[in-house]
C-alpha cells in the first residue's frame, strides 16, 4: 500500500468532483456561447458554477473568472495590476521572497520591463508582518501580492491585516490562495482582498482549472485574446467539465474546513513530534501558524533527493519542496528565505497530508523517515565529519 503524503503538489479527486464532471463529458457537451438549446444548457451550468464558486468565497458571480489554474490566475492578477499601474505612472510592486514561482517569475519579468519590486523578508518562522507591508508602501506602489499559505512550509500569512493596510492606502492587494482554498476560510470582503487565485487540483478537484477573483472595479487585462468569454477577461471556450468538478470539490471542501482541520492538525502534530525526535533535525516554519496538513523538516547531513527516493522505495510519496524545484539542484528559495543555509536547505522533506491520512500512516511515515535518515547518514562523508568533530553541527 502506498502512503501519499504529497498533497501540496496535487490531490486525488474526490468522488463528488468526478460525479459532477461525468454528465459534462458525455450528455451536456454544448458550447456555452452557442445560442441554441444545447449551448444554453451548458451556459446555465456555467452560470450556476460561477454563482456557487462565488458563494464559497463571499464574492459576486461577476467577480469570478475561470482560468486554467493557479499559475494563470497569478500571472493575470499581477500583470493586470502592473498594466494599470503603468497607465497611472505607478511602477512599484511589493511581495515576499517566498512566493510561488508563478508569482516570482512574473515579477522578474516586470522587473526587466522597468518595474521596481520590493521582496519582503519573511523571518525565520516564515511569516510576514503587516507593518513590513505598511512601511514598504510608496506613492508609486501599484500592487501588493502576498500568499495566503506557503506551499512548501505551510505558514499562514496575516492577509486580512495586510489587506486592510492596502485598502487604507488605496493599493490593490492580491493573494495567491492556492494552498489555502478549501483548507482555510476565505471571505474576500472580510479579508479585504482585491484579487485572489485558487486552483482546483489542490482541493481534490481536477487539474488544469482554477479561478481568478477580481473585486468589482479592479480591471483585468486578458492574457488570452480571441473571444468574449468571461466577459472579455479570458478568451477560449470554457472547460466546463473541469469547472463543474472544481465547483463540487470546493463546496465539499469548504463545508468540511473545521472538521478536516481538527483531524489534520492532530495528525500533523503527531508527525512533527515523531520527526523532531530525529537528532539534528529542525521543523521549518512556524509550528502553529501553518496549514493543518503541512510538515516540513530539515535533517542535517543528508540530501533531500536521496531521502525521497528511499521513502518512495518504502511506498511513501513525499517531496523535498515544491514540485517545480524538485529535479533541480538549487535548494528551495523558500528555505533560503527563512534563513536556512544551503547545506541544511538541501536536506529538506515536505510531507503534506490529506483528510484520508490515518494515524497508522503517520506512525509508518515516522518510522520510515527515521530509518531512512539514519541509513543515509551512515553512508555520508559529511555526517562522518560532523560526528568526528571535524565540522560543526548547524542544527543542534
Ligand atoms: C500549485 C500552486 C500554484 C500553481 O497552481 P497550478 O494550478 O498548478 O498552476 C500556485 N501557487 C501556489 C501557492 C501553489 O501551491
């Protein structure tokens, strides 16, 4: 039996999402833009989905744009705010050093176009403080973008407070809520959000579909031209099966946020306690202000990639960080941002649980990781140097 502990990379679809999709892969095949009855049946379903998604986050249906996922929503949110800023002579953007690459790479692109970007320090616990945002805002700031929950270390950012500061200063605020949606409460009004991204495959919906919420009055510039779909904000025939699956998955996840959080927090803390017993290990990110599903550790003297392969042999699917950085030799930019040095950042392990994870599985993970770390250390020349005193331990 496999133990899947990589739910921050993607999740298994829930039966409700699959069931909601089936008629749209079969019977209801119309194009929502068609004026005939077959098209109108699809258009009605699309309108229904838009209204239900809006209800899940406290938005109006007109504020919901369907996208191909979180990356597209992040790109469009940031590029739209930048375009508007440019028109107003404001070319300064504030973000953090540990955003997802969909945000950071978009900001890099804007920097090459002449924008100034301030990346806020996230401190060792992986949390940005609202006053840092306040102090960084300038006359010419056209966007603040801070993620709701980090995808590698799970830390939860004070977005409501940051949103309030931005609102008071008249600066649009975007949050990448891809890791949070369906797992933490979202209310765009109460949380002072202007722009928000979410992605279905992170909450047991299908891949390749997501949402960009844009508050009424915040203009969106299309990334894709060619049609009047999504009120001209995103051209292309809507992926209706995926949208219906996403809608069912989000409704289900939102209805279970509290009970899932209770179940997962207990498992997470059991896992953290178990792994903390491994000598020279450290938990990455705040122990409390983190997603109920996220555990991220560094183990001194080992390579995260080797640990992953050993765990996979034992039937445990985990990650060393984000799926995008896996496969490259650079250590995680998130771990570097919270102050881990290169050698330590290389020995990282992210375990992300789901509602289906059991206590027995957590015990199994603790046993397997403990064994694998000990085994890798036995073979490691770095470990020999550390234990012989030739090198000093960084993690005590
Ligand atoms: C997964 C993820 C994304 C990208 O979403 P896709 O739908 O896979 O494009 C963006 N931001 C965060 C925080 C993520 O975890």
